[in-house]
């Protein structure tokens, strides 16, 4: 076991926005290395926090969305998710996104541990993980203008296999494995 005391670096000065468009920013932030005292520049990516949900029906089918993602330039499977709006708490955001993207709702929702980051080295955005059980289809999708989402209901064992062999969205995998202890 290591006895090395690693310290948090101190942010100094006001971040400089390099790009700030469509609710996403690339910033330059100066941090002080506590070991050397030197000022070092870091480039960070930030956007609004998001909430993501591992949603499952009473017959143990995972509610999955398929949609095009420009980062990987592909149509992928992932768990329902969306941005947390200003003055909105993450639980309300995840309920809103679940119903908008899939038409499913539930009264049984719980937080799945601490926040997740897509990249701890250069992204400040926090992902809020949730579990929703006994979900039922109550209405039709209500998609935003740029959303084209297909819904799939995948049996839990098949979803777990896909997480190992196919799923490329890292938070979907992390939330899946956080949800497992709560499932029967």
C-alpha cells in the first residue's frame, strides 16, 4: 500500500473560454502543481451536467435507446439520458428524459452512487446515475428537433453481453454494473 500523499491541485485565475458554443465550452485553466509550485495550463471540456438511467421493466427488459452520435460517427445503443436544465435537480431531469425519449415512466427510481465523469482528465461535466425499476409504457416519445431515437427492450442477460461486446458509451456500462446489486 502506498503511503505517498498526493494533493489536489489549486485552480488559479479565471478560466479563459477558447470556444463557447451550443452550451459546450473548451476552456484554458491554470492550476498550481502542489509538488513543484509551478503554474500549469490545462485545457478542459465542459457542458451542462446530465442524468442517465438504467431503466428496466417488470419482466427484466432493459429500456435502451439507439441513436446517431457524432463523436463516434455511428448509431449506437445507450441508456436514456439528457441534460440537467438550469434550476432542475438530476432526479427530475432523468424522469423527464426517460418519458421524452422512451415514453416509459415509473415511481420507483433511486440514485446509483456518486457522479460519473466521461473523462476525469479533461472534462468537468458530471453524470448523475439512476436506476428505474418496473417501468411501464405510458405515452409516446416526445423528441427534440435533432433527436431520432429508436427504443429497444433487451432482456437483462443479453444487455449484459452487449456491454461486454458492443456498447461503446462508457457511462451506460458503468451505470449498468452499478444497478446490478439492486436487481432480482
